[in-house]
């Protein structure tokens, strides 16, 4: 007996919420980046679940696109974090408020 | 030649452009050649035009030349076009002729001036503008010339701009003229509204049909135009700029402030004679303003000690005579006097310049005396000019001034009081001119020893124009010998076509006997003035002082020019200044600057407030982002 759609959606919501809370409460930039990945994957899970439920492949294709973008974003984000660390010897986002006027 | 009349304008304009743009590179000789040559050529063309006009029958002497259309907008049309008729032909001849002589004189007078090229380019520009003014065949083009001569006047009065008094005098002339020009401009607009055209020919032809005799429209137009003439020709109450204009170089005073520009007002009134004849009230105003000015300015001239200021007040007075003539309808006599005045007043000013040249710029006649032996040519030419202006029989001023005084009495619009103003002015004229002559050239020398040594006759460049002008000042009147003395009054007959029906309006209604009597009276008046001056300043030289002491209050009043400048200052200038300060301190600083600065401050304040949201912390932005998403989603779900 297949897992009902609601379970998938519930899990995806939980993952997404964990990601959101991670972004809001954590100070380490790397953790924040990982939390963003959680949010993206939460969204991916709903896409795949609906794709199966509706017998429609385009949802899965979309997930591939999201994953590529996520990979690119992670690469750029990590590069930035590395540069910030080299300059300030810290990846604590509370110390990074120099961009304001 | 009539077809080539635009050449009259072209040469001085070219001279101005060449000297004005490239003059700083040219040598003296080339500058002189361009400046004098251009005006000389202009004079030759004027002469050709004049002679060609003479060949035509009197009633055919009317030629219009359209150079190119200028403004065409709906029913409003003007062109760069010229009107050649006896009046304008005479004017271009006088203007270019006198201007040519004064250009030559200037090459000697301005010899050491660092602004030599600038001077001559301005002078050429002036000649061009003045010729444009008199040749224009419509009011708008005339207005351009009118304003351009005003500009040149301003530039040349303030020629020595590093001197504060000269710069101020230039500004004064310009501003006072603005009051008059404002009237002139309104007059032109009103003319266009009523006639639907600005061309002289249709306006003058249709004036009797379009306007009602003595109606409000005719009176309004002519009074507005006359306001312009009052400003430009320095009549009461706008004469105050002319005495101050003497700050400019003396040849400029001779050309602009005696011979040509200041006569533009008379020319304009004469040109529009048919309009003025439709408005008897305006004619009366013109005559009264002219007559009163003639007497008033002459009375100030009695007491002045500055050689150029005496001549300046004399000019105002003589311009008053011309307006008096126009006011009683004797336009021909006015223009006749304009011509002879151009000769003898230019001559007198140039002689004054020659004296200043010899005495290192000394102007006070009380410090001169006995110059006759040092400067014989200047003396003799000055004497000719003095005899002419004083109205001694046989000299040009006699014929023209006597004609005016006679017309003031005899014409239909004349009156005994107008005659009296003119005659009393004539007495004063003879007196102050001979006072000037005696104090400057006769008697014992009151020069300082250094000046005594320095005093010399001026170079030929300056004396030759003096001699030519002296000859003209003597014989210039013989073109207008009155019928009574066996002459044909040729000049007025020549000018008649320009004034149309005018001559009938001033038909003389007195017999020859009265005219002869009046002539004898005016000769006696002139001789009386000369005799008085002779007693005061040659025979009993202590007399003027005694009289001045006895009539102290009158003397101070006149010596201080009736305190008119002070009154204008107190009544007009200071209140306006006060008003300007209020506008500046309150309206400008508080209201305008305040609102502009207040607006900027308000924007800054709001910016400062909003800035607090931008903390720079990533989490705050992320929170704002999430909250925003929740709100939008919530909105869509609960809708």
C-alpha cells in the first residue's frame, strides 16, 4: 500500500520549517547555507510527491532544475563564505553588518 | 541708387563685425581705415540716394525696399524693409555725414586709449543702428534700431567702465530709457491692435479713417509713443540721464548725445505726424513738454561750471525746441532744427573735446580762460557754433530756431505762452553759450602753470572735422530761409511729402508784418543775451558773484539743478530699493529659500527614520522576508 500524499506533504512542511528556523536563528553562515538547502529540498519533496500523485513528469523535471540551481548557489555561497572568513576570521553573520550605510 | 539703399546699413555693420571680431589683431591704420571708411562709404551711398530722390518729382519721392521678410505670424507681418522719402533721406545724410566727421575726429581724440578697437567697433555699431532706426519702414524694425542705439549709448557712456561714475551713468541712461521704451513698446502694440499693421505707409494713410479725431485711441497711441520719445530725447521728466551721459568720451557725447540718437524721439514723432495730428491733446502735451523743457534746461545751463554739462543741458533745451515745433504741427521746422542742431551741437561738443584734449581732461570752465591764443582753430570754430546756437542772424540756428518760435506763436495750435517759453529759452541760450565762450576762451587765464604750458592746438585729425562742421553750422540754415526774407524755405518744401496733410494744419494766419516784428524781437532777445553775458563775464567780472550772493536761495536751487536727482532718488529710487530689500529679506530668503531648504530637510528626516530598518544583519532581512511571505500567503488563503 503506497504512502498517502499527506504524509509526504507533512514531511516536506516539517523540513521546510526546520530550514526556515535554521536560517532565522543560527549565526554560523555555513549552517544558514545548509538550512537554505533544507528549504529547497522541502520544496523538492512536494514537487516529487505531487508528480507521482498526479502521474505528471514535469514536476520531477522541475526538481532537477532546482537541484542544479541549488548546487550553483551552494558553490557561490561557499566561495563567498570562504572569502569572508579569510578577511574577518569569522563566519558569524552577526559580525557582518558592514554593508549598511 | 535708391535700390541700393541697404548698402547704407551694410558698410557700418561690416565695419563693426571686422573691427569687433578681428580688430585686436589689426594695426592702427587698418582699424582707422575700416572704421572711418565704412562710415564714409555709407555717407557716399546716402548722398547718392539723396540725389536720386531729388531727381524725382516731389510727389513721387517715396520708395520702399524690401530686403527680406522677417516675422510672418498669422496677420502679423514685418520685413527687413526700408522706406526712403525726403524725411529719411535727409536723416541718413545727416547721421552718416556727422558720424563720418566724428569718426575722423575720434582717431585723434582716442589716440592713446587702450580700448581703441572696442571704441570704434561700438561707434560703427551705433552708426548702423541709428541708420536702421531712420530707414525702417515699420514700427517694429524701428524699435530694433531704437533699442540698439540705446545699447550702444549704454556701452559708450560706460566706455571707461573702470571709473565707477561712468559705469553708473551708463546704467542710469539705460534704466531711465527703459521707462520710455516701455511706453513705446505699448504704443506699437496698440497701433497693431487698432490698425492691424505696423507699416508706416498704411498707418499714416489710413489714420484719418481709422481713428476718430481727438478720440481715446488716437490719444492713447500717441501719448504712449511720445513717452518713448521723452525717454530717448531726454525731455522732462526723463531727462536726468543725459547730463550724466557726459561721462562717456567726448566724441560720443557729440555723436550720440547731441547730434543723432537723442533726436530719434523727434524723428519718430515727425515720422508719425499723421497720427499725432489726430490727437490734439497729445499735440498739446508734446508742445508743452517741449516748451517747458526748453526753458527749464536752459535755466540750469546758466549756472553749470562743467563745460560738457552746459552743453548737455543746452542739448536738452534744444531738443525741447524741436518738440515744441512738432507739438504745434510744424514738423518741418522741427526736423530743420534737428539738422542744424546736429551740425552746431556736434561742433560745440567736439570743440569742448579739443579743449579737454589740450588741458588733460580739465572740465571746469572756472579754471580755464584765455584759451583763445593757445587754440585759435578751436576758438574760431567754437565761436561759429555759439553764434549759430544763439540765433544770431545769418547763422544756421537763427533760421531754424526762429522758424520754431514763430510757428509756436502763429500756427493754429500755437499760443502766446508757447512763444514765450521759446523766446525766454532763447534769451538764456544766448546767455549761457556766450558765458561758456567768454569763460573758456576770453579774459585772463586761470589755468594752473603746468596746464598753461601744456595747452596746445589739437592735431589736424581733430581740427579738420571742426572746420567742416563750422562751415556747416554757418551755412546749414540757408536751405531754409523763410519766405519773408526772400528765401523759398526749400527744406520744408522738400520735407512736405513726408508730412502729407500736415502743412494745412499749421497754416499761418498772421500777416508778414507780424512775422517781421517777431523776427526782430527774437533777434533782439538773442543780442540781449549776448550783451548780458558780455557784461557779466568780460566787463564786470565781479557782478555774477554779487548777484549770486544777493539771490542766494535761487542761485543754490538752480546750481543744484533744482534738486531733481535728489527728489527722484528720494521719491522713486529709495522706495523701490526698500521694496526690493523687503522682497529679498522676506520673500526671497524666508519664503522661497525657506521652502526649498525645508523640503530638503523633510526628505532627510524621513530618510533618517527609514534608515533604522536597514540594520545590516542578514537574519533581520530574512525575518522580514519570511514575515512578508507569510502575510502574502495568508492574504491569498483567507481571501
